């Protein structure tokens, strides 16, 4: 079913999956929309927030009203997970494709390179962040790169906020894992930033500390399995996936019995 999404004054039709609204956009459409926001940014707050929500986030939002509110108020919510794409199809209102934080960040770096944007990375360990910044500066010298690791106390957070306010980045990528990264952005929406987005473990990928699944695995929508094989400790997090699938299929069958669209 369809639901209305609210992004700070902008009413937009969203696809609802298990109570979470998703913008029905492709990767290219999402990247272009964000680029337009940054191009029209006046250098002040509040920032635009992008959430890339996977099944884990959907399930968490079902039991945590705070997370649900953050996702609902985000200016753009993409389907970061093949499970969300399949569930939306079963429910009869499919989103066009999976749009991950990693892929979207890579596309946005292309815009940053063309326009000479300021980009701030927040997250990961000090060593991983340093490695990522070094690699990004080497490959994309046109971008003005800044950043801080994700291990900080209250005093450190105040210093980070002050630094971001002074730099006024066009893009703020926060890699602290969901939902922490999304909650952090929502708590600081008054920052003078163009667009802020959570990117999970992408900083570790950019640094080379973590290897992303090969393209063939991604095309087959098996990136989750590749990551599980490489990091068996993720099994506890991924136990939510079968639960999500069963609930989504049950909702779709109920919709079909009531005469609406259902699983094909």
C-alpha cells in the first residue's frame, strides 16, 4: 500500500513496507535528487537527511518509535536491501530497485568531484578513517575531504560539531551503523550541511579494511551472504531477515485475500 512520506515540509508519495515508507527511486534518481538539493543549498541549516533502510531498520522501526520517527521525517528513504524490494513487490507497490548507502555514496562522490564539494566523513576507527581519506584524496583530489573517527565522548562530539559548522560541508557521510548514524544526524539537523546520510561500514570499505562483495555477488543480490561468510559474527543481526520475510509475505497474502494486489 502507499503512504504519504513527510520530509520537512515536502509531501511525497511513498511506498509503505511493514510500516516504513520508501521513496520509489532508482539509484540514479536518488543521486540526482540529492545533487539538486546540494546545488540549491544556501550554506545554512537545517540539513537534508537521507536514510538507506534495510530490513533490519524496518524491523527496528516497528518496535522503536524513536527510530520510526527519524525514518518518517527523513527527506529521502531508499530501499537498502533486496528484502525490501521483494516485500514491496509482494505488497503490490514495488520500489524500482535496491539503493544501498555504499552505491549512493559512490555516485555522490562523482558529483562532488565535478563540483569541487566539501565532504566530511564521520565514523570508523582512526586508522580506518585515515586510510579512507588518503585513498579518496588520491583518487578524487578535486573534492575537499575532511573527517573524524567515530569514537568520541561528549567533549569530542562538541569539537566535531564545531568543526563541521566551520567547514560547512556539502555532504556529510556518517558511518556509525544503523540506527545510531541516522539518530545522530536527526539530532543535529540544524548543522550548516547540505545533505547528510548514513553509510554504515562504507568508510572501512574505502580504506581497504573491509572488502565489499564482488560485483557478481551483488548482481545476484547475495551481498548479505558474502558478508556473512566473511564476518560470521553478523549471524545474530541477520536472524531478523527470515522474520521480516515471513511478516511481509503474511501481510501480502492478507492484502490479496482482501482483494488487493498480492504476491505474484
